[in-house]
C-alpha cells in the first residue's frame, strides 16, 4: 500500500463492501498530466470553435455586402444603359437643332462663316457632331447653339421691326382712281402734270390708316394738299395722306400699321372726295404701289 493512492467507493446503502481502487504515484502523475492535456485540448477546441464562429459570421457579413454590391452594380449598369440611351437621344436632338439652326440662318441670310459671334463659338461644326457627343461636347454645343439663337432672335426682331416699318397696305380700301406719274391735269383739260402719288376713290369720312409703323412728322393744313398727315417710317421711307376731312393724330405721335390717322375728304386742291397717298424713299418720290406689289409678290 506504500507509495500508492487509494480511492474508496462506498455504495449508497452501505450493505455491499466498498470498492477500492489503488494507483501508484506515477499513475497519479500520468492521470494529472493527461487531465491537464485533455483540459488544454478541450479549451483549445472551444477557442477554435469560438474563433471559427466569429470568422464565419464576419464572412457571412462580407458575402451579404458582396450580394448588396452586386445588386447595386446591376442597378448602376441599368442606369448607365439608360443614360447611354438618353445620350444618344440628346445627340440626335443636337443634330436636329444644328440642322434647324442652319436653315434658320439661311432664311435670315446670316453668313455663318462671317457672323460676328463666330469667334466665340468654339471649335464645333456640324461635321464634328456626326459622332455621338460626349457630355462635355454636348454642353459646349448647346452653349454654342444658345449664342446663335440669341443672335438670330436679335436679327429677327430687327427684321420684324423693319417689316412693321415698311408700307404694306393701302391707307384706304378702294379702287385706284388715279395712278402715280404723268397724267392729264384734272384742272386743265389740255395740260399734263406729274401726279406724285395715287388717288383712292372713297366717300368723305372713310378711315385713313397708317401704311406702316412710324412717327407723325406733319399733321395740319397745306394750301395744296388740304388736311394732310405725313409719317416718317424710318429706313428712309416717308408717306403722306392728303385731302382729308379730319385729322386724328398730332406731330410726334407714334403710330402703328393700320392705325386710323385721318378721315378722307375733299380738302385742298381736289376735284372730289378721295384719298391721295404719296411715298418717298430716301427723299425720292416713288409709286406707293411698289410696296403693296412687293408685298403681294412675297
Ligand atoms: Zn392725288
């Protein structure tokens, strides 16, 4: 029994004899070391399991993140495809605008090569738009087109202003009773005179209209023309309407095309009720019908 350890196992009822297990000091050492080794192994396995579960958890998070990235990538690809489609659409519209711009320039008779704003238009030309434009190119092109259309707007406003200031109607609607030019003198049967305008037959009191926009430069009595209204339309054009019975404008008034400026009559040197209409271009008398003829031809 010496140098041996004993473990006595006593049964619960104390009826049976106790069991005795003996082992040496060496065996005790082996048991202790084995238990410690087993404990260490068990702890190691537990730590490994814990580490592994953390690792799997983080890996699962990474997989979820990658899945999310994949979904985002798909959405971005769809967005890029949509943007490419839009970009192609914008390109087509830019081409259409460039083509339309060229037509407008042609109608407005704007020489695109010598246009005043040409130097600021950048390096773009119609030819360079044949390839799909990048966003930078499209932006530059739009800026360029904006400048052109601003220029065309100015030109159009000037042309509209010129059109409004160019005679295109007759002051009175009625038959022409005497033309412009040499005619038999209505006051002297066997002599001729130069008729400085046209006569339009109309009853006394017929509204006499301005034939274009302008400023009244004479409104009053004239020994020869009776009650006369004269309008300066700018661009070298002046018209007057004579033999009126009543004037309804004053010198300095701004009048619009079609605005009533007088009522016809038989005042001054006149043989009957009519409206006399004369026109000057750059100080030279012209046949007033050239304006209405020109307008009709257009
Ligand atoms: Zn006349």
